[in-house]
């Protein structure tokens, strides 16, 4: 049975349901599964919880789902660059679970590896630790963080073969591999699908065993915050 689907909406068919937890790869606008996010918006699925480093920007990436009020909760480490995100959070419309970036990546990795939880020093003595179990090891406190097991993972890769073996491009790899592993179903969008055997086995970043469905499409490579130096007179 093929893993390749003709469109993002076709790849998501029969997978989405209200109230689900979705792990999304990407960092800012780098390596985000923009086609799958747009398809979720068009599907109208609501009351969603997203585990993602942030929520894109206003009007693009996960920011689109904030504008349509389809997101109930974000599990994130960064909330800047998105005015609607900040507005909804400060007004109490959006639930937010702050998670340090390294902890978020490890929570995804742990969930994908079947590890229910782990102890970390990150967040000790801050709001991050509120309501969490604290253990002392070697005279230092650590907090218990739970692994994330998502109903669905949506990720972005550079290349894939028909078996779902993936190669990510440079920093666009970011949260994508751990996000991919922690989902019960993983759907990946790619820039290019190559023939089976075309990828060097030593260059594969994520084996196809983790990938359920693949969609190829055209992607918009935006710059999140363009900063230029003024020309000298």
C-alpha cells in the first residue's frame, strides 16, 4: 500500500477529529508543515492542542489556526512574533503550557521512544515547575516532565523515498524528527520524492518506519523577520 497521497487534504482524510493533540515540527517559519496546517484549517477541526516550539506568525503557519479559533491549547516554548497568540493568551482565550525548548524536544523524543517521563533541572524554581513532582538527586532538585504522545504528527522534510525515509535540510530539521516519532500517525510533507534506493542510507535522518503518509507540494520559504542594514551615504 502506498504512503504517497495526492494532496495534504487527502493525506489528512480520516485522521482528524475535534479535541486531538497534534505535534508539529518547525522552528519559527523554518521547516514548518505549512501545507498540512492549511489543510487542517480548511477541514475546520477545532478544540486542538498543538505541541510546537511556537505558533508561526500572524496569518501564516499555526497562526492561521489561531485566527480561525481552532486551537484550544498550545504546548510551546516561545510566544513572540505573533500578536494574535499573545492577545488570545493574555485575554484568557488560549491555554498555554510553557515548556523550555530542550525540554519540549525531549518530551517528544521520550514519547516516541516509549519513555513515559524523565527528570530535568530546566525550570526548577520557576513557574515551569508548578504542580510537577520534584526529586532530589545528588543534592540538586529535578522536576518530572511527561513524554508527549500525540494523536497526530505533522512534519516537513526536504526529501523522501516511497518508503518514507526522510532527509531534512540544514536547520529545517529542528523539531521535526522528535515530533515525527511521538505521533500515533505521522504525516510528512516534502519538497521532493525520490526513487527507492536513491537516498544514501547513511544520510537518512528519519527512517520510514515512523512515517504513515507523504505528500509532495510547493512550499513558500518566508523570512520571519527581515533585518537589513541601511546603505551608507
